[in-house]
C-alpha cells in the first residue's frame, strides 16, 4: 500500500478512499492540481487555474460504462469524465462542456488536449446538473447526456493502459456526484467511498519500511495510518514548500491499538526466516489479507532438534483437544521432522524429533511436513515430501540435484505412537510442499508444488479425493499464472472462498489465488500484504482471548510506545522535533507550531516509532499559521 487518506492544506496531490464491489477493493482517488474537497456527497474542484485531474485506480473489464451527475460551476473546460486513463498523465475523456469546437471526446497527454470528434456542439451551461454516461465496448465509445445519445468515437489501437477512471477540469471549477463504474447490464462495479466533510484536502507521498501501512479498520471515517513496531515513516509532498520567516502549524490525531475492538477470531500465520536458523515467528491479520508482524525481533523459541537445528516450513493446527500442534523441517538432508505442542502459542512443550523415514533406505530428505486432523477417523495425519534415491525412475531426471520427491504420511491419535510411514500416492510427478484441506461436503483437497525442472514446472497444483489415503485423481492445471516459481501453499477460508497464499521464492515475496468453488482461480496477489522477509508457513484462527494473551506476551497492544518522534527536516537541518505521549485507545490530538527561518522546497515530515509498539495516525495537517482549513 502506498497511498494515504490524510487531511492537509498547502499542496497539490492527494487521495480519497474508494471501494470496488464484488470483493475487489482497489485503491484511492489520486489527484493532481486544483483545490479539491468533499461535502454533501459531492466532489468539488474549486480552483479556476490550470489543469486539475483526479483518478481512481481500478481494474476494469473489457466492456463497461461510467455514469455520473456533473455541474460546471465556472470556466471553459469541464467537468470531463476520464473513461480510460493511464494514471494522471494520459487519458481519454468525454467533455460535453468544452468551449472548443469538436471537443466532445478528447485525448489528454500531459498538458496537451487533442480533439477526437467532429461536428460537436457544446451542451453544458454553468450551474446546472447534467446526467452523463459513457458506454465503453472494446475500442468503441458512446456517450449520452440526460438520456439522449450525444457523441461516439472509435479509438484506433493500440490504446493506452486502462488502469484508472476519473474527473478532469481545465481552468474551471466543477462539482461531481454519484460517480460509478458499471457493467454493460448496469450492475455497479465501483463507486467512490467519500469521507465526511473533508475540505481543502491535499496529499502526502508515503515512504518508509514495511511496518507502516494504510488500513481501513482503525480509521475514524474510512482509512488511516497504522504504524507497527520500529516503523519509519516519511510523509512529504511532491514539493514541500516552506516560506521564509513564516510560522507553520502541525496537527495530527493518534491513538493506541484498542484490543477490545478486535473481532471474535483473529488470523495467525506462523512462518520462518530465510534459512531457518531461528525459531517460529507470528504474523496476524484482522481480515486474512493484510498481515502485520507480531514478534519481528524475537522467535517464540530456538530450534534444538536435529544435526542442523533448523526451523523451516512450519505447519500449525488447533486440535479437537484445544491444544496447538506444530511440525516443521529440521534440515536439508534429514530422515526426521520435529513436533511440539502448546496451550497458548507462546509456551511450548519439549521439541521432539519424529524419525518418520528412519526405517527407509536411501532417504535423502524430509521436507515440508504438514499436520491435519481428520474427523472421519479421529486421528492426526502428518505428511511430508521425501526423496528416496533410486526410486521412481520415470521422474529421476527432473531436477538438477536428482531428488525425486513423493508424499508420505504417518498417523497418530495420541502423539505417543505413530503408524509406519506409507506412500500417500504416486502419479509419476515430482511433488513437494503438500497441503490438505477439507471442504464442507467432506471432500479432501491437496495442494502441491510440481517440483519438476525439466520440463520446467515449479508451480502450485491441486488434487481432490473422497478418501484421505487414496489420491487417484490427476493433478489440476496450475492455480496461478506462469512466469515465476512458486511453492509452500498456505490455505485459509474466508466468506465461503478459498485463498491460497504461496511463496514466490525467487522474488522473495508472496502471491495469492482465490476460488469460491475450487475450480476457477483468480489472481489476488495485489489484494494482500505480507511483511517483508517472511517465508512460507501456515494459517490458524485464534480466539480474541488467546490473541490478547499472545499479544501481551510480545508487548503488543495498549502498552505505551517507547517513543514516537515526529520531526520536520530540510536536508540535515531539523526545523521541528517533538515526541508523542499519552497513548490511549481513544483518539488524541496533538498540535504544535514552528518557525521557518528560510524558504525550502524539499522539506520532509517524518514519524518514527521506536521500540515494541503500535499506533494509529489520522488527519495530519501541515499549514501556514492562520490559514483556514
């Protein structure tokens, strides 16, 4: 996330919250130039000087329509509807209010306007509302004003990128309301979520590390800023201008994280770091998509099982006994895995080695162990990937190191006695990183990585079975796009849909696929946020009570931050520095002022959270003292 809905006054680029329906939240309204405000459900652009443009980044289908009610308050050009835009610089617009001849459809490139239609007559008068619609079918565009057909244009391919829609004016003040993107049948796909009574809004560019995020759940109205432990946040404008010998006012609202407002269940993700030399770490999420580190500095415990004493590929579940059970990989060339148990997720039992493949010959490894409780049989299945040298000759030459993996399993009811390891299936495919889930209808679904290098696969596929010990269905097609190597599927279910997170391990980041029927998969990688540096693991849901206890263990929550330092700097010269205090779960307002001795065009406002703490920030205002909001 890189855009921020904050209040400020002075400068020229900003954002507003937006919502894309049918489960696809896209981004915020981004604008450049002009003086924008929101009141009474309308968006206003009240500056008559130069270009003013605002776009919502949205993921548009091939065919769609845009509807809006528009009013020109004053001036020659606008309001224009940008129906196809590549950010803020290049866009195709409908401009029924233009004073130019033949200007109904126009192409804007920077500050240049090109007319695309002929025989056009201006129809808009000032201070009157008009209903406007643009119907987009491929490269053909038809416009309507007050229900009457107005103008049409065919735009020769190739078109510019189609990643935004929005509003434009030139030397005019305008008002727009009821802006919406719909499919051809008229079903709403996108509408802007406008904040309440925000005026003279301008924006900030957000920089810093992965512990600074823009989230929805803590805000007063729509969005606000969430700062995690050790966050380093930089807020600045495209050019942050401070005038010589002027007083400036800085105001911001802040509060601590309120644990009382957590949902009944919280998503927890256990993961490992790089080569697994340290123990487990947790991330948590309130929505299952946007994740924050819980204990980034210290592992829950140090691994002490096996020759290499590694902690990799963890799998964590909550059993019917209410206890948590976790297994993990202990090394690259071992015939064993490790297991431990916990009642509270921070105090763990003695770590034990499970020599699951010690009775087999020519074992090269035991990787990616998983644990699954099967209600039908009342026992736990522990399963993993192993390579046995000389076995399965059909796929012996599919990897550079000659490892030729299959999935094996053992069962237990008491974690004392375990059944001998068995081959789970062989479908002539070299597979690793298995993950089993069960559907509401009782079917078992296994996600695996096709490990083949020759021919190149390295992708996530799935299988379906009615019997957890018999997998005779073929592997599906990959559930994600080609073009990268993926492994380590981690699965969670949310609102009836399955989300499979996977590690793009060559790119050091995560991707995700979504399916509501386990047949068609949609790439939702742009909808998730995972903290930098974490590797594959597994999800589990925990109660609010357990999470609050766990959060307290790692000093997360209502405990006061060690220090939150706010400063304004011009290069190495510090113009302002102060520390926030009095952290409560209610919103607090801090206000101060400072004096600028000289003029600057590249000052930076920064906010640094020191120590183990988390806070919310909202309504950051920087303005010349005495200036009205």
